[in-house]
């Protein structure tokens, strides 16, 4: 009972901190362009943290009759001091932090009434690991002992090849294209271009906010030996960032992606009994597989042929849109949440050749690295047969197709092709546009004809809406 009182007290104190750190009592970071220029104090860290907090709120609201007045001051001081110490060690203290620090002493005039025995039982409150910067995230696989060192992940730019598959490389079908849209290299403060590494902990991500997408769908049916997966390409678990990113100047100056995710039909059919191809094949831009969360997987590179996970801004839930097409370039850790009896990760999705993609853990629950996997980023063991693994190092999902890839059907959307704030692009990236439209690049090129293209005519040739063609080319109206 006393434990319950204490833990309730902790939660109350925790809520007090939240109330202190946010006038609106809103747990979600505000958009910087809104009322406050800095929102460094936020308890939003990992996707799960926010959920934990709201669960705590429910718990307290149903238990408030318990009298905790005597204990409140005690428990109030503990988490506050822990938290502020933590912050001052690691992060610059903002105006908000100062408020927090000065608030706690003035609010603790009541003598602490607690017996020594009870004091011993007071354990560290299980607060979500506070990440004061709402643009940064933490990760379990990055904080444990095994697997790649997340503060110096290998930058994938030099591990991109179009000639032949190699272990640890992405064997890509599309050549590098330095003119394609991508991030502003000068602003990538978490990338060490000398060491050719990037720091997961220092990377910026789009926070959660008020944006809500249509609920995601995922429907998997098996008829004979064909597995058909239909989704609306939005996350089934509903976890998505605050798109469009153009509302966040700090992020837009790094990556000008103007996209807004919206639902669209996505359907693929794979063999349930895929077989090894005579030789591995290259991986194209655009969808290369689908997660059980209903969101498509793109390969590890951006349209330039550079490391998309290291360089592009995605949301704290791991995805971002190409126009309206939400996708992952790596597997968000929360999707790796089912394990086989020996600790091996379960299937998190399927790759275009029909082989399954498992999560981060191999046999005995040991986190996989490129060293454990073949050149296509998979391996074959036990009853599982051949399967790919997610890793937190480039190429993240697959390096090449071990089997024969099926061509997915990707229906471009007819609505919400919002390209606002996107400046006219003098050199549209045809390879990226073709991938967005789901047509061969040659078809797009011939439909456009010699410059300057007549977009209305080209759209008719391609059998698509002119706005969609414009959006895919990154052109404004
Ligand atoms: Zn992308
Ligand atoms: Zn395995």
C-alpha cells in the first residue's frame, strides 16, 4: 500500500513537472513556428514515452482519492533534481529549464515526513528517459551493449554500388544522381564527413504533433502459394510525425521535403515459397517491400544515391513522405516487437522477392550486424530458411534481392498532391519522378519529349493527372 502511495506520488510529481514545463499541459512539442521559439524542455523522447505518460495520467485520474499530501513534497524533489541534473550535464539549459530549477525549492516548504525504512524503499522513479530536445530520439538497440555503435554508424554513401553485390553494400539499380533533391549537406551536424560516420543520438527527427493521418490498414491473404498484401500505406499503429515538415524551420533548412503523407492503395503479391535466383539482383528506388505496419520500405539510399537514413529527415517514428507516399528506409525499432522462442526477431515485413524481413535480433536474441549477414543482408538458418534482417547500420534492410523480385502495383494518389513551398526545380529528377509514378524512367522521358515539356500532353500520354506528374517532378503550379 505504501508503495502504491509513493508511486502515485511519483506520478503526481511527474505530472507537476509536465505542468511546469508546458503551460498548456500539452505533452507534445509545439511547432517552433508557433507561440514559442524554443521548446527544448519536452518529455517527448521515444515514440513509446508519450504513450507511457498518457497511461500515467489515466492511472492517476482513477486513483486520485488516495491522500498523498504528506508525501508529495518528498517525491516532488527527487525527480525534479534528477532531471535537471541530467539536463545540465548533457544539454544547454534553456529559459524553460531555469523555470523548472527555481520552481522546485520554493515549492518544498513542508517538512518531509517519511520514515527511514520507507526511504530505503524509495527507488528511482521510472520516468521515461528524458530527451530534452524534441527533435532527438533514443533507442533501445542503440543503448544496449550489442550491435553497432550508434554514435559512429558507418555513413553509407561509399557503400553504394551499381556494379555487383557486396557484403555491407547496397547493390542499386539506379546510378548516383548528385542533382537529385536531398538534404543540405552543410546542415548535417550529426554526420562526420571526415570519419564518414553519423551519430544516431545527434540526428534530428520530426517530432509528433497535431498531424493525424487516416488509420493505416494491412490485409494479408494467402491463396495457393501467393501471398497478397494490401495496405493504404499509412502506419497501422497510427504513429506518424507532424507533417508537413515545412512548419519546422529548423528542419526545413536541412531537408526541404514538402510532402504530406496521405493514404493510397498499395498492393503486392509475393510467392509464399520464394526461391533463390540464379544470381542476386539490384534494388531500385521506390518500394522494395512492405512492413506489417502497412508502410512500404524503400532502399537505403535517397534519390542521390546517398545514405537516406543518415541524411534525410524522417519523423521520430521512422518514416517520411515522398510527396504523399509515406515510407521507411530502415525498420523503426518498435516494429521489432515479436520474438521466436530463442529470442530471434519475428517477421516485420516482406521484401519484393517474397523473402521475409525479420527484425534486429538473430538467434539467442543477439543483435545482427552486417558481419552476420550475406551480401543481400540475409542468412539461412534452422527452420526459418532464407530471410533478411534489419540492422541499424547501412544498408539497414536489404543489400540486393536474393530471390526474384516481383513488381508491385503502386497506384499514385489523385488528391493531396501538395507541393507548397517547393521552389521550381530546374532539373527535375526523372529517376525519382518515375519511381514515384511507378513507371519506367524511359517511359517518363519519352512522354516528356524534348525540353521544354508540355506537361498536360505528357500527362495524357502517361495516363495520369497533370497535377500528379507535376508533383512527382517537384514542380509547383
Ligand atoms: Zn525517403
Ligand atoms: Zn536470422
